[in-house]
């Protein structure tokens, strides 16, 4: 039979355990600790910066290949525009577009030195598309006007053969036949010819008709930009016919 002291000790333990159990039951349970979600991929900002870097690199590669504004969608200009859409005010993109403008202006100046007035017009229009009101473009355009005016008074004297505008516009068969007859005369009389055309493409087409009409013969002459379109036939020695 258990002694009094043993029962007393057991009672105290039960009492203490009951009190502690009650306290423990009334104590709030802390919320579970939820770990932060693991990062599964790059952020939107990281993706944007990566695309900016990518398109800047592609623009530089296109520039080295001479793809300034063509081909569409794969030119340096197109890539710089994509950069500006992603990052408005991007300085590298702004500087890149300025480089394109300067490149076109330098090409226009070289064409002007060669008196290829039609090519100058095309190049200046491309530069103006990129930078409307650019001062460099305006300067070269003023030079173009002066050189064209000078070219009008820089033609040798010769027999003038007019070319109808409507037939030039349509590249008519009648005009082609007229040019073939003139080519045979040029060969027969050993004439030199000055082709006065409204643009380079027109002048090259006229010269091609003359050359193809007399295979194996070198038609001697030059192409000048001017109006009205015509041929100047010059006899050997430079005298007018």
C-alpha cells in the first residue's frame, strides 16, 4: 500500500500537470512559417534590358554590313527603332540614328562630286526621313541646286534631238526605235553624244538603248541631268553639227 508521502507527491504532480496543461491550452498557436516562393525566371525588367542589348548589337551588325534602312525589318534603323520602343531616350540608339544620317549625307556628297544628281536626291530623301530638318542635309541640298544650275550652262554645242516626255515615261517602242536609228548614225559618223535626262535612271536607259543598237561599238558620250530631255550629237573635234 502506497505511503502517504508517495500519494502526496503524486497529487502535487497531477495538480501541476493539470495547471500547465490548461495554460498550454489557452496559449495561441503561432502561424506556420511559409518560405518565400522560389524565383522561377527573369523579371520583366531583366527581359527588357536583355532585349535592348540584343537589338543594339543587331543594329551595329547591320550597320557594318551597310544595311542602313534596307532591307525592311532587318536594317540598322529598324533595330534602333525597336530599342527606342523598349527604352525611350536610349542614347546609343539616338547616336546610332545620327550615324545613319551622317552616312547618307557623306554618300550624297560623293554622288554630288560625281555629278550623279539623281542619286544625290535619293540619298538626301533617306537622310531627311531619319532626321527631318537636319542642317547637314539642307547644306548638301543647297549645293545640289547650285551644281544643277551650273550643269545647265555646261553643255557643249551640238545638234539637239528632242525626246518626248510621254514616250520617255512609258519607255515606248517608238522611242526605242528612234534611239536605235540615232545609234547607227552615231557609229557611222563617229559622233559623240551627250544624253540630257531628267534623272540618272532615265539617262542610263537611253544609253542602254544606244549601246544595244550597235553591238561591239563603244558609244562615246556622257549623261547630264537636265530638262528638257534630249540628245546632243557632237562631231569629232567638238564642233556643232
